[in-house]
């Protein structure tokens, strides 16, 4: 078991490192991730939502759908823990 | 950002990670993991992700560790690997 | 040649399927239940007979339920070949039903309601096969038949019945999934349709090796035809009650297998294509081997029903042999043998059942002298065996004669020999039974004196079928007319 | 057609219902069932309306929060998506009718917790089938998984261990998927599927793209229990409470396969998967074939009905993954059709299992003796489900198998075709073994021939029988409707230029 | 040599995250103790978070909290501000990770109550018996 | 490494005055900070989730410093369940409300139809509302997670 784990770990790691070959350099302001969608958020957040914290505006509004489910996830976790552990009468 | 600090933090993070995995005392492992989370949090703060760093500080180093400790105290500290 | 859309084919199929409802509902009232059974069988025959005139005029009916795949629908179509088979099957079903009532009551069998219900479903499936308009519909009803006869085969519910049932389903479902289904899909990929079309659909669409692969797949895929080596289920299934055996052999299951093979040979491959590629020899070889081997094995069987079972295996291959000759006379013979054998073999099974009811004997060696106590039964048995052997003036003669002519037409003299030799073998395994019945002296003190004829409800059907063996020789015109429409449309 | 909000209501109804159940259920147990059924009926009606609208007016893309893609999160309510939404809501409604009854018996005092998780799971599945955003998929997958962990853990005995294993495997899968998405994000800077599909062909196909693709796919494979990553599934699914199994077993793997289709054809393209990496395609189809054979063989070794079915689920996953990777229209049609059909078949079988378990408890084979007499309706429906699994027409299982084999022949994947046929044969053996036991073996020492009334008919409550009969009827209904379904829905929905 | 060095400078962040991911992944599937598996899972998650956050960094970038007035009056130069999208995504991922951790810990307590151990092989032994 | 395997509640730990007083003073400040983090998420790092965790942590701290019963006195289980549900409901309900008044799901600017503030201001407002929901839910769930895990579910004795 440990051997399989080690082999698959090494394999996955090697694959991931191989994959970084095509990556833009670290901190490159011209990386695709920094150029395609995100500048729009930064430029328009104040104008479109009146929220200067871009993280909050993206979290709460632009990608609010994700955040809604994120809240549901934590709610689920609470329910699961209650249903797994808590005695019914408590 | 300063790459020397960055590198130092990264090295420490890796050391903490490995230690977490190989400590036989689970309580100690959890505490080392808490340190790991805190170092991560520093790393992210340094990378400009303050929100994430804040969250990691409260969740990873705080609540998550508390949950681990609660469980370990209710079960066992021993681990065979 | 007009094929009208009509609800009648569906009605013919569904009547007995829907009939299971009143049968199941009258679970506690045997008289009512059996009245339903007979009524439904009569109704079914009436519906089918009502469609006969149109078919004889060269027309027919069709009904499309739903187009489930592009170009392939679940659809029914009444044509001469289907009509021919449906007429035989539905007529014999009436007799089998009546006989069942006598048999089941005489032996006070358990779970009769389930028995009649399964019977009705199986009949629906049989007519469905007869009236299928394409290979998919045929496959559907073919599977339905396998499943609905399972409770019949395992009716006894003891260990022997269980293992027989397992064998039955393994062979039939296994081959249909493993051989028929891939063949069907292959045909669909090649042609884009599965409709039965006079003259076949494969011509020009597939090369010789594919066609021969398909042919082998389909001949073995329809394992109900019991072509060796996939015949093992048939003797095993003899554990079933005798009406079931007669149903299996005479009316439905094995005939459905042969019918399916003939269907695909005539309407999917097309005799022309097979003749061009010289593939008839595949069929005739397989059939010849089965005929001879099965007849030889039959000689060694002491259990009457098992001997009849091996006889059936051999006789079925006559029909495939006829198709494989690819001559008009051969095909006529093959198709004709379908009904001739049906009437003959059902008589034999009904007789075997009657003997079992009356004397509780199932081994031939124990049947010495029974014939004198049960003259009607043995007389019918004698007539039917003559028909199967192929003696004039009985129906079997016509079909075998036609086969011989067909073989000579096709210049396949070896096949003539096969037919003749096997007829001799037939005689060799049938005559001892009759001889023992009438002439052998039974050992003293085995209670032979108390043996009476079976109940009259059993005797009537078997007398009727025996007389039909005779009648079909004298008036074969209807059968020949229908066959004519198939062979040279 | 103009966008409506109906599909969102179909999603939000179970979600809001879940909170209501959580609060109300603490005070009144009796209110739980009507609430659950009401919410799910509404959701089903909405999904049906959306489906019909899409059929008549075509699909549309919906932007949540009115932020145009790629800035906001986009949902795609197209033929495939709304078909899946209809499937999810239909199966959920049918399953819940039965679950209401069996949960009231099994988990009397935790009903409200159970149904809270249950409804959230349904909402998560609704979200999964609609979303057109790669990261949103991750969040929703986690919702579905966490609720499933909880539902499994509510089972008896070693369910907690099975659940924990599922947690570890499921998280591995999710992490892999997230890694892949991370790579894609670094390469493209977007998470919207359509936007990704636009950008990816402009990138040179290199190491990072291949890594991203393989990690996402492997992550999804773990989540859907594709052989040999299936080890968590049989335990998890057989230890669940019955009320949960009737929902989770039919839907979870199927929705994940749907996600794989979305991922492969909405983000990447057939050109990427099948032309640039044709060798991989061979391998995947081969593994699928091996998986089908192995899972079927393992199903043969089981002595418990429910465990047997769980292995069959693994085999069916092989069918669909193989079908997708056949890389032709027939295979894709077969795979999508099989998603629908397999959901219904699994629903029917698990409903039957749950109905049997209502009185019998454990489902070891020897306890099934004489079941045809005690539970004729249940066993009749079970038989229909079994026939569909074997692939006997006119049940729907036949038709999807037909398309899959057709695709296999077209692609020349004879190993896969052979595996399909082999597994049909094994299914026949498996189910007839069960049927034989239930049909022949007498539970007690009552001799055959005692006639009627010797064994008491003791069916499960009507609340559990009705959905079962509906599911069995659906198997035949969908089978007969295969033609229109394929022609008007699946052919239109075929992604990626097939 | 220079090329290699610049490659290292450019990518070492990503490599470290791969190392962390390997540690976590190995612990998840290779370790016998359930707590260790869970710690491994958390390490795996943080490794992924590290990767995402790294992808959002711009050299000399500022945190993505703007000055409202200045932004309204002069607009924003997005090249100077770190990419907020990975931050948002990773907030969600952290929540998911803590949720899963909570669930797994609860399960672990039940397992311990039932089997008296947290070693996977011992649990399996006791389960068979 | 030598470890002590006995559970902590078997060990006599007397109440420590320093801790109790310290925590008593700290908790209001922590909670105030939590509320600030939720409310000020628009302008500084933080938001519903982080604030919620801080608020939840205050109850966790209470449970550790005193005992579980004390924290339950301030925050009953019933209130906890209602708060968690209503927190998530606020978020989902806002989304549905936006759809009901004629916009897209979660399109806060559509709420302008109810009360005229201007679409952009409503966006800001909407984010605040949902962050509040998140905060409520997270507070409740974090506390409940810790209670359950530290007491094994029986809500009797804590750590």
C-alpha cells in the first residue's frame, strides 16, 4: 500500500512539475491570469458596486453564486456533524 | 516582496509539513500543523492576499486546530506512523 | 399488394397478454379461470383467421407502435409467412389449453393460475414473433418468450426443475445476448435498417466473410432452434409438465427458433445472396449433422419424453435444411415441415402426457402392453409417428417429399441421403414404442388392468391433432398457398 | 427563447426547503414529509416546464447576478442541461416518496437532519447539471459530496468507516479537480467554460494543458468511481440508509459523468482529446472495458443483494465513460442515453431493495427466499429493473446498450463491445440467481403444492410501492420513447460537433 | 546557467507547492492513521491554495483594496493591483476544507467509539471479525 | 515520546482566575471585532466569513475557558440551529427575491424595484446583506462544530 502511495505521489508530483513548464513566470504582470478577466473587476468594482475591496465585490457579487454555495457547504458540515455525533435528545 | 524571506518561509513551510506527517504524537503533529498554517498565512499576506491570509489565520491556525485538538483529546494521541 | 395500417395485428398479440389480467383475477375460481383461457385462445385464433383473406390476396396489415431507433420501429406486420406460423400456433394453442385443463386437474397440480397466466403471455410472445415487422421486434418477443416460459419449465419447483430452468435460461438468454444482439447491431450498422424485406437487405452491403459470420451468429443466436451443439436445454426442459412440453415443441418455443432463422434467411439475408455466396452449405451442414446425431441419440433414450425431445431436435433441423437448400421446393418443404411436425409432435407429446396421467409411466421400457388398455391414445401416437417418419398418407410425407425434390433440384444428392437415412432412424426409434404398446406382454401383477384411458379433455385434443396429421396430407392447399406466397412472392 | 428564472426556482426550492425542514423539523416531525414532498414536487414541475420550453424554444444561457460572462457565473440551460435537470428532479421526487417512509422507520429521531442533507444534496445536483463555470463545479461537487458523506454516516454498523474512506477519496478527487482548474486558470485567466473553450485552442497544446486536463479528468473519475478508482463506492453505497441510497445511487455517479462530458466538450474539444491524444483514447476505452469485466466479476462474488448492485454501478460507469471516449456520435448518444436510463434502472432496483429491506432487514441472498410470494409487486418491479440491466427490449437498458455497441463497432473497439456483451451475460446470471432464489426457495418448511395462502403477502407500505411501480413503468416508457428522445433531445444536445 | 537560474527564480514557488502537495497526497493515501490522513488532506488543500495565490501575484502589486474616492476620480491601474480572483476562489476552498475537516473529525470520533482505534489496518481487522 | 493518555476531564484542573477574568474581558472585544469585520468587509480585508469565524471563536473560547454549559447559556442550541438556517436562508432568499422582483438570480440591483436606492447602491447593499447572512451562519456553525466535537455530541462536558 505504501509503495503504491509513494509511486502515485511521485507520479502526480512529476506530472505537476512537468506541467509548470508552460507557466508564465511568477509575478509576471502579463500572465494570462492577470490580463484576461481580473483587470475588469479591479477597474470596475467601485463604479459598478461601490465596494472598494475587490475581493469582497467579486466574492459577494460577481461570483456571489459560488459564495452562496460556499455558505451552504459550511451549513452542511454543521448538519453532518450534528447528525453524526449529537444524541437526538440533546 | 523580498524573495529571500519568501524562500525562507517556503522552506519552513515544507519542514513543518514534513514534521506534521512524521510526528508520532498526534497532538504535537496538530500543533505543528497550526504553525504550518500560520506560516502559510504569512506567506499569503506577503503575496498580497490579505483576505485569504486573514481567513487562514482564523480558520487554519485557529478553529481548525481547535477542532483537531478536540477530537484528539476525545480519542487518542497515539499514532503508529 | 396493399399493406394497410391496422390495429388487428396488435390485437392479435395483445389479447392473450391482456387476458392474463382476468386469469390472475379469477385466481380462486378455477372454472372461470379456465373458461377465460379457452375463450382467449378462441378469440386469438378468430382474430388471426380474420386477417387470413387479406393475406391470401397478397396484402396484409401493419401496426407501428413507436420508432425507437432511427429507421427501426417496434412494429408488427402480417404477411404470408407470419400468418402461416400464427395460424398453426394459435390453433394448436386452443387444443393445448383444453388439454392443459384436463391434465392439470387430473394431476391436481399447484399454482395453476400462474401456469395459465404464463401460458397466455408466452402465446402473446409467439404471435408477436410471427407478426414482427423487423428484427428488433422479433428479438423483443423472442426474449419475452424465453422469460415467460421460464415459470412453465420450472413448474415443478424441485431441484431438477431448477437446474433445468437455469440451463434453459442460460442457453436461450445467453445466446441471444451473446450472438443475436451483436449480429443485429452489425446488420444495423451495415444497412441502417432491420426491416424484414422480401429478398433480404444485406445484398451489396456486406462482404462474404461478414455475411457468413452473421449467418453463423444468427443460427446459433436463435438457440430455440436447438441446432447442435446448442441443443442441451431442450432435453433438460422435459421436466416441465407435459402440456408445457407440447407447447415448447409443438406450438411455440422451438418453432419460434426455427421460424426466426427462416425469417432472417429469407428476409434479412435473402436466398439470392446466400446462393450467390454459396452459403446455403453452412446451413445444410449444420442441419445435417444435427439431424443424424440427434436421431442416433434418440435411439438410446428410454424416457419417452427425452426420446421425443431428441426427435424434435432432429426434426427442427429439417426445416433449416430446407431453407439451406435455397431451392423453391426445398424451402417449401422446410416451411411445410413446420406445420407437419407441429401437428405430429404435439400429438406425440399429448399422448405421452395421457400415458403419464393414466399409467404414471414415463419410461418406454415400462410401457409394455399399455396400448391395449389405451387404444385411442396409442392409435393417435401411431398416426403421429408415421407422419413424423414421413409415411404416406400422412402430412409428414408431403414435407419430406418436398425436401427430397428440393435436394435433387439443387443437385445435392448427399442431402437426399441425409433425409432418407434419418427417416429410417426415425422409424427405428418410433416403432418399438408402438410395438411394445400393442404387442409386448407386460410382467404380471403390475396393475396394468386398472389402467384406463386418460380424461376425455385430454383425449379430444390428441385425437384432433392426430386427425389433422391425416387431414393435412389430404387438404394441404391452404398451407401450400401461404408457402407459395413466401417462396415466390 | 428568453431566459426565465424557473430553473433557478427549481434549484432554490429544495435549498430553502432544507432550511425550513431544519427549523420546523425540530418542533414537528409530522411536518417534515409534506414539506419535502411539496418542495420536490414544485421543483419537478419547474424542471419539467423548463425542459418543455427548451424543447420548443431552444436552450439559453443564464447569467447569475446579471453579470455577463465571463465576469459573472453563467449557467447553461440547454437541451442536455435541462434534460439532466428533469432527470435529477424526477428521480429525486420519486425517491423521496419512498425515503419518507423508510427514513421514518430507520432514523426516526433524526428525520429532519436527514432531510435537510437530502434536500441540499438535490439542490447541489441541480446546480451541477446547470453550471457552466469550472470553479462552480468544484463547490457544487463538494456540496454533493459532503451531504453524501453525512447521509452515508447515518447508516448502521460500519457506515462511519465507509463514509470516512469516501471522505478521503472524495477529497482527493476534489483536490485533483481543483488542481486541474488551477492550471487552467493560470494558463487562461478565466473560469467560464465557454470562455475557456474559446481560449484553449489558441494556446499551444503543451505540458500544462495536458496536466490540467488529466488532473481534472482523474479527479472526476475518482468522484464517479471509474475502475480502478472505485474502491470507495461499494462500501459507501451499501452501508447507506435505504432512504439515502435511493437518491445517491442513481444520481451521484451519473451526474459526475455528465460533468465529465461537459468538461470534455464544453471546455476542451474532441479535437484535443481524440485527435491530438488518440493513444489516450485507446487506453481509456480499454480501461473502461477491463473495468466493466472486473466489476461484473466482482458483482458475481457478492452474497448480498445491495452489494451486488453497487458493483454493477461501477460496471455501468465503465459503460458510460467508455461510450464517451469512443469519440463518435453513436457512442456519445449511447452514453447520454445511458445516463438517463441507468439512473432510472438504479432507481428502480434500489427502490425495490429498499422496499424489501423494509421488512426483511439485511439483504443477504438466503433471506430472499420465497420473496415472490410475500412481495409480488415489489419483485415484479425488481424483475423489470433486472431485465433492463440485462438489456432486454423494450426496457430502456436495451437501447442505450444498443447505441453503445453501435458506437463501439463504429470505432472498432472490439474489446469494449465484448465487455458490454460479457457484462450483459453476467447481469443475466446475477439477476436470475436472485430471481431463482426468490422464486423457488421456500422461506420456511411449507411444502410446495400447498397452494395459495400458505405464505402471507406482506408488501412494503404503499408509499414505497408507488414510486417503485412508477420507476418500473418509466423503464418501459422511456424504452419505448427512445426514438423521440434521441431524435429531439440527445441528437440536438450532442456536444462538441458530433 | 543563467537560463536555469531565471527558470528557478520564475518557478520555485510552483515547485514548492508541488512538494507540499506531494507530502499531503502521500499522507492521504499512504498513512495508516486517520488523523494523519486528515492532516495530509489539509496540507494538500493549502498547497493548492498556495498555487492559486501565487498565480494572482504581480511583481510589486498592491493588495486589492482600493481607495474609493481615488478610484472614482482617477480610475484604477489594474497592473498595479494583485489579481483578486484567486483570492476569492481560495476563500471558498478554505471554507470547503474546514467543512470537510469537521465532517471527517466527527466521523473519526464515531469510529473511535466503535473500534477503539484510529489505525486503519486495526479497524479493518476488527471489521472483519 | 512519552505521552499522557488520560482524558483531560479526569485530571483535576481548578478554575484559573487569571484565565477566567482575562477571557471575561476579552470576549466582548472579540465579538465587537467580529462584528466590525463583518460590517467593514467592503472597505478592508474581511467579510462575513472571517467575521463569522471570529464570532464563533469567541464562543469556542468561552467553552474552553469556562465549560461547555456556560457557552450554551449564552447561545442555546435552538438559537444556534435557527441562526445557522436563517443565515443561509438570508443569502438564498436574497437571490430568490432578486429573481422574484424581475431580475436575475442574485442580481441585487433588481431590488431597486422594492426600495429606490439606485442599482449600484443596491449592489453594495446586497453584498452587505448576504455577508450578514454568511456571518450569522458561520458563527453558528463554528460554535456548533466545536461543541459537538469537543463533547462527542452529548453537550455535557467539554474538553
